[in-house]
């Protein structure tokens, strides 16, 4: 039976800190680090504290970029200065007039490299949009310490006008670097995806896809798809195919997917995966992005950003926080359909089955528990409140549990099985 897309409770809770540092921001890139940690990268971010009613406590500061280091379910904000007087995680040489908004990155030879789009204020621009592009740089950090080493200019924009850094990943002997370039179509500037690759350090020796082959001439680059992409888009490999995820441009709420047998296309199987809900008046959503390192249950984690009136954010911080959804891979491509719900993280494979579903009085849970892994099973309602939890009498090995749910009102619930290293979620429908 075809599955459905649903809100991911874990990540929607985890990336909603109300005190002690980062409380809201946009961009929501993630870099899967080699030591099982994840580095989250945000653009304009608020550092401060949130009241119980969702308003921001007076005194919060906004900085142009911030990072969060995620280790299991623990998050730590990375930024300069102090909590009372914060500064950017990565600063330009003239922070009062120019700033960086981060793109994606990769770790090579124990060096973390993050692509950075540089902007400056446009005094003639529309308020809220009064900024102009000023260059592209690459920041190098020591790994695993994540201490800044140097920032260097990325030279190719002056030659081909491609903004590289939307997504980087290693595949076989190549590192692929995706970007976007504005092309004029009927007097409109439309961004289309472009790609480069290298077998060495990402700072040099690039090749550029010219529509049919690879060239060392940056000006030969051609779009890899005839469909426009948003300011952030994502390409990654799943099983034996490549997947492109993008939100439609001009603040459309539609999130699209494409698949290909090659990192350059042709891109086929175009689908509208999801139309983001507009929860608050005068707000919009943008920049959907995939985070495949958190695959669970044959489902992909996707984030999208929300935004609206700047001053209203101080009254309701939710206007400026990322939202996370789970998309079953079979909705992207039928070839990804799976009868057994699985989770794979690094070298471990866990199975999780839940039946019947829909259910009336009882459900049966089947899974494999590792030694001493503190496995627990929790049922949440759609508000994120715990309805039932089991964390005792779970012994290592294959487990089968029958759980009474007759007391639960009919409706939709989220069942979460977690241990020290993994968290698996599945939607449950309770019927009368």
C-alpha cells in the first residue's frame, strides 16, 4: 500500500530550541560528517530565548549565519562572540557591510570545506530584499575540531556566472559540485541547475558539463535540466539512481522531485511531492532541501523554510523556523518501493514492522534490538504529546510486542522506535 508524507516529529522538535543560543533561522543545509555527526548550516539566525507564548525575549540578536553541530540528539550552536553579543559563525573581512550566507560543503582529508555566497546591502533595493551578490568563497575548517583555517575565493563565477555549492557529494572517483545559473527566458531570469566535478581537491582542477560531455572550460557549462531550481536544491544518490529535490521558484509552495540514472541527467519522473501548508497569514515557504543521511523506514527527510514579516517574527518565532517532513521513497520512484520498513545508518541495519495498520484495539511491533542499546517505543499524537511509552522488558535480539491501543481516540498517531544510535518513525491510523 502506498505510504503518505507526514510531519517528522523528532526533527521538528529537535530544531526548536527555546534558549541558550540559536532559536530560529533559514537555509537549513546539513553536512553528513564522517564521524556520524551532522553540521547544520543556517543563514540569517536569531540568537536568544523564546517565551512560552512563542514570542522572542527582548534582547535577542540576529546574525547573518550560524551552525549547529548535532551529535546523536545533542545540538550545540556555533557562532562568534558571546550569547549576549553574538557574531557570525563565518565572518567576511568587512562584517558591517558584507556577509556570508552558507551553502553546502564536504570533508576532504580531514578538512571541512563550506561554500559561501557573499552579499552586500543594496541601498536601492526593496526593503527585505535589499541585497546584492558580491562573490563566492570557500571556507576551510579543521576536522573534527571545526576551527576556521582560511577563506579563499572561488574563481569560476566571473567566468560562467554559476553559483556553485547547492550540493556536493562523492561518487566513485569524482566529487560532484552542483550550482545554479540565471538564464534569461522571455525577459525573466530563471535559475537552472549546473554541475562541475573534480577527482582531486575541490579547490581546483574542475571539469564542467557542457550538455553532452565534460570540459575544462568553465564557460562551456550548460544546464543539466530544463526545469528551474530554487535558491537551494539538492541532488543525491539513492540505491542506483540520482534524485533531484527542489522547491518551485518565486516562493511557490510546491516541492518537486526528479530521478536519473546519471548525476547529469536526463532528469525524468517529474513529480509534485508535496505542497507546503501556509500556517500563518502573510507567510511563505521556500528552499526545500533533502537530508538523506537520516533515511528511515525507506523514507527521506526533507526540510523547508518559512518566513514572513520580519517584525512579526518577534511575536511568533515559528514564522522563521524550518519544518521537516518524511517522504516515502516509493512516492519519488516506484523502483524504491519496499515491503520491509528498514533503517540504515552507516554499517548497521535495523528492521521495524508494525501491524495491523489501520488498527482498532491492538498493534504488533516487530524489530531487532542490539545489545544494551536502551531501546524504547513511544506513541505520539499529532500535537507531539506522548500517548504510550514502552522502555522496559525489551531484551537484545529479535523482539515481538503486542500493544493495547484500545484506549486511544481514533485518529493519526506517530510511532517512534529509538535506541542510542537510531530513531525510526511510522504513522499509525487508529480506528473505532
